[in-house]
C-alpha cells in the first residue's frame, strides 16, 4: 500500500492530503 503515498501529491489538489495520510496509516495498521 506504499504506492498510495505517491498518489498523495495528486490528492493535494483537493486539499485532502492529510485525509489520505490517515487512510494510509489505517491500511498499514
């Protein structure tokens, strides 16, 4: 699921980069 971090930059356009980071942590957890 590490590849999600690469998409974080694209999600920044929505301004929900933080939301994605939280989801990534939940996936890793």
